[in-house]
C-alpha cells in the first residue's frame, strides 16, 4: 500500500504542477502579460513598480511644465505689448522734442501716452489661469498698486514679491512659473544722479535711493549781509530773493549811491529812503536790499558778502530740508516714499526747480508718468526748458525699453528650455514604457508553445495515471 500511495501522490503532484503551469500560461495568453502579480517574478515586479513610480514623477513634471508654459506664454505676450508701447512713446517723444510742435499738439500726444500707460499697467497686472503672472511668489493679488488723482495715474508701486515662484520640472530641477514684475519693468543698475538745472547743486557722495526722474525744488528763506554798511534784506527779500548760498555779493558805491549784485548792472538808490531796491545779476538772480539804515561816512566802493539760506524738497513741497550749511553731502528725503537724494550744495547759487535723473533706476510706469507730465508741461516750463526735458526723457524711455527687451528675451529662453524639457521627459517616458513592456509583457508565440507543451504533458500524465491506477494482481497472473 505504501508503494501505491507513493505513486498516487507523485502523479497527483505532477498533475497539480501541470495545471498551475497551464493556468499561468492561459492567464498570460489572456492578459498579454507575463507578470500579473508580484509573486510571478518578485525582482521584475519590483523593477516595474520602480519604473511606474518614475513615470508618476514624469507625469507630474510634465503637468508642471505645461502650467508654467501657459503662464510664461501670457507673460511673453504682455511684455511684448509693453515693449511695443515704449517704441511708440519714443517715436512720439522724438516728434515732441524737435521744437516744432505747439503745446496743443503736445497735450494730444500726452493723452496718447496716458492711454499707453493705462495699457501697460493692465498688462503688468495680468493673469493666466487665475494667477498673477508678474507677482513673483505672491500670485493671488495684483502686483502693482496704482495711485490716481482725478482719475489719472500719478504713481504705480510694485507690491508683489521679489522672490520668484518655482515648480519642480525634473529630479532636483526647478523652473520659474511666474515672473517678478519689478525685474522685468524696472532697471536696477543704479548710477550717480545727474543734475541738469541751473541751481548749482550736484550729486553728493552718498548713495541715493531715489529712482528715475526727481524734481528738486529749492526755495529762498533769508538773506544776510556781512559788514557794517547798514545794508539789509528788504521787506520783499524772503519771498522775492532768488539767490542761495554764500557765493554772492553786493557792490556798494557810496560816492555815487549805486548798488550792483555780482556782475549785474548798477542801480541808483536814495540813501535812507528805499526799503526794497531790486538788484539783478547777469544770470537773472534777484535780491531786494533795504537801504534805509545805511551807515554814515561811507565812501568809495565796498564789497558786501551775502549768504542766502533756503530749503529743499523732492516730494512736491510736502516736506522740506533746510539748506543753510551748504554741505557737500546733504540728504533730502521724500516723505511719501522714504527715499533719499544726496546733494552737494557747496556751489549752490539760486532757487529753482532742479531736474534730477538717476540712470539705471527707471521703471516703465514712473517713466511714462513723467513723460506725460512733461508733455502736459505741468511745471510751466519755458518752451526751451520743456524741449530739453523731453529730449532727456528719450534716454529714460530707451533705458526701460532695453530692460523690457531683455526680459522678453529671458522669457523666450525659458519657454525654449521648457520645450526641450518636455521633449526630454517624453523620451524618458517612452524609454520607461519600453522597459516596463519588456519586463511585463508576454511573448505570445512563446506562451502558446509553453501552453501546448504544458497541456501535452498534462494529458500524458493523465494517461499514465489511468494505466497505473488500473493495474491489479490479475495483470501478473
């Protein structure tokens, strides 16, 4: 019995093994896969899982690139629009600065510039798929804040983030999906301020923080007269004197009762009777002199040194900085922005509005505001001064236009890089698909041969089992 049982068990084991092979081959034939569960080939299954995990990363990277491309393509369109507007503004400025247009014509040009300013602001605050594309990592609110007076833009401030937002686009690789508007629309290569007016002020040695175009307004406070001649500031002096600093003098000719300011024409006066003798020098500077207390016994020509103090403002008169020491590095602060302009007042000569340009700091919006206001002549400049201002403004427009063009080129380069990344990721996915298929997919012809072999072996086992199990003692008699 033990021998029969052993034979029976051996046959049964062989049949079960054959049935398992047949079942596995049939499953591979029906699914087309030789690995349907980890137990089919643990090492190959582990490799397949690793490759599938890699594909998940590749899919995430591809989606991130697609979203970033959408944002950057919209950004490229917006930057191109601003660039086109700046080209138009430069063309208009060139016309306006040639001195042939009337002020009415310039006002018409200013209105077009104002429209271009509004369009540039709309582009800079643009969105793509609900994201502000020029706000850096701050993507949920407009990156530019506007201040208006009577409905007209007077200031535009960047309130977005200075840090760029990035997304993973590869293993250990991140790319920006939005831009920092302040880097695209503002130049940040600060140079020394340039003083273009007649006041005698110059750039101080400190590093100023003001940007773009600044108007430095200088006004007179008091004039004092050295010596004991009795000459003093006239009653109109505080409001009417236009001199500043220690560099002026009045020449008193006591023998002929005349007064002269610097190199100006001598003016006659009646000693003791005139409280406001108006004197003008060759540069047009004015002082009012009180002669009512002229000292007795004077003779000949006497040089009387003057010193005129004043005050400075770079925020349109909202705040003032005293001008009394005439230092070579004096700070003037804008009370609105907190930015500082350092001035050298050692050679200051007169009051007035000093136009100051800070190359390397211009931004699109303040430049367009300044151009519009210059065309409107909001400071009531003479025609020649207005024309000179418009000519200088062309350089400012060139500066921001160049910076915007650089930004446009950068966006184009980023889009090209993302196109290349997309192709590379597609190639990696194809390679991964091929590897997975090689590990997982069954060879249909090979499966058919193996299935047939397993079925034949099973039939042979059944046949052998039938013959063995039918043997009895009668077969041996």
